[in-house]
C-alpha cells in the first residue's frame, strides 16, 4: 500500500506532466502551422512568378526546360520541384523525382481552386500546392510545386530539444514541490501520530499537539484529544473501582480467614474439618488474587515506586531458589543454578525477587515430576551492559498461538486452567516490575518442549516511575 504522500505526489506529478505535454504539443503544433503557412505563402508567390513568366514568353510553353524555371527565384524554397499539367492533367513538364500520381486524392477537387496538401515523396514529407492558371476563356494549365519540409523540422529542432529538457525538469521540480508541500501539510499529523503511539493505558495523560492554524488537522486532533479524555476518565474510574474494591475486600477476607482458621482448629468432625480446610485453601487463593489486583491497580495508577538499592543478582537468585526448593522437592523437580559471574546492579530487591519467585513457581507448577528447572545468570553477549536471567523448564510448553497473550491479565493457557491453580495475574505483574527497572521479559517456547523465560535488566540504574 502506498502512503498518502506518495499518492498526492504521484497524482500531482501526473496531472502537471499531462498539462506540460499538452502545452508543449500545442506550442509545437502552432509553431509548425505558422511555418507551414509561411511556406504556403512563398509557394503561392513562386507559382505567381512562374505564371507571369510563362505569360510573357508564351512560345516557351512548347520548349519548357529547367533553365527557364531556374530563372524564377523565390527565397525560402530549397530543393523546390515544379510540374506543369494541362487541364486534362497531362504532364507538360516535371522535375526529376516529381512523380506524383495525377489522380491523387487531393487533385480531385475543382480545378479552379487553389489546393494545398502535405504528402510523402521518396518517404520524405513535402508541401505541395496546385495553382490553376486562368484566362478569359478558363483554365489553361496547372502549376504544381513541391518543397521538402525538412527545413521546417530542422528549424523546430531547438524547440523540441527545449521541451525534452524542460518537461522532465519540470516534472522533477513539480514532484519535489508536491513532496515538500505534502511534508509541510502532514507534519502536524506526523507529530500527532508519534504522540499517539506513545499513549497507552498507563500514559493517558498525554495529549496530541494541535497546530496553531485551525484547519481540518486541528479539528481532527481536537476530536481525538476529547476522545482520549473520555477514555482516560473511564479507565481511571475502573482503576479506582478495582483499587477500592481490592482494598475493601482485604479486611473482610482477613477476618473471614481468622474465623475459619479458628473453626478449623476447634472442630473435631473429619468431614467438617476437611470442608473448612478446602474453604481456607480457596480463601488463600482469593486473598492472593485480591492482593495482585491491588498491586496492578497501583501500578496502573503509577502509585508504586521502586525502592532502589545496590544488590547482587547472583545472591538473590540463590535465595529465591532456596525459597522454592521445598515445593520442588515435593514434585521431585531438580533445581539447577548456573552463575557465570557475580553481577551487581541497582534495583528494588523485593520486586525483582517477586519476579523470580513467580517464574520459579510457574516452572515448578507446570513441570511434570522428575523433571529439571534451571536458572542461568550471565551478561548479555550482544550487549554486555545488560544482565540476563534465563529460566528454563521441561514442561508441556505453550502453543505458538497462545504465546502473545501469556503476559495478559487473567489469561491462562487452555491446558493450565484445568490442571493447575492460579489467577493469571502473576506474569502480568512480573512484566510490569521488570519494566519499572527499564528491562524486559521475553518468552521462547515450543509445544511439548518446555518454556524459556529471559529477564533482561540494565546494569545502570532502573527508572523510577513516580
């Protein structure tokens, strides 16, 4: 697909080119017709001179020759050829090469009228004129004169060359002018597009810059800004609702959990005790989800900041692996750690540990028994200014169609929904925490071959979103 700029420049150049070509043809044809008209005037003058000379020496009619015609001179008629015909079109005299058919179409008109035409003689264009010579008794004979047109064409060569130079140059200049005009016209829109590309759910406070001139672009930008205002209001109200609801739910959930734990300790009946245990388990799941929702709401509202400090990634990884070793042991999952070198950077230790613990928990949760989960820490090969934490499991993997949605809130793969517990918020929070440090988290997976999550963290200071 071509851009609007390309379409405008192309259309402008084509239209302007057609006008230039039409103008050039008009000028050339006008100049050509003027030259032919001048030539016709000279042909008429030459025919009059021949007729006058023949009237003065009528006895030469019977012995007409080239020498006699050479004595009749008219300027501007190079290589002129003459032929004399009787009124019944019998040739009385003809210059060599003047071999026109006496029954030519242009000769079929009335003999008493002057006739002109352009024909080809020996594949070259000639201008021919037939001049009837009359007396009181009517037409006596016909004078036909032919002269080549190459002199006219040669005279118009500079004009053709001028057009051949001027038209391409004009097209280039017009195309450049059209491009410049389109760039200037679309510059406000380009700035608006660049701003619009930076607007997301977390940056809805940005607005499109409007041009000073109140044209159609200004009206469009103002309408888009008003639309962003409305969207911003809706999203802020939704975020506030989620934050308020999550906050308000924490207290009753805490009370409910305390009461259930007390009931679980006091009850003696096994079936009731089992039901209370199940309720406590689900309550823990619900409390965890409420906490995650509150965390995401604070992240969306940019209310959560990083508490930056200098930390050792290698030590943090070892600590996180030790924290989940008990869960891994229950599933007979082997945890392996590969640290190529000790790496130190500035970051929020709690948030980065939350990221690693979430990734380790998912790897253990979705891996079958007697499998292996590995964590590798190294500097980036392409960019040594980045630290890479690569976590690999041997689980079922994630289908290619589902991979783009892995970091989406509440999204859980079709297999994991029925086989494992979870809220589908952990990876979304992990991604936001990594982004707060100026890094990124990526996934590589093949169905049936496990998953590989890579966390890239810059060694320079992370960014504070406040």
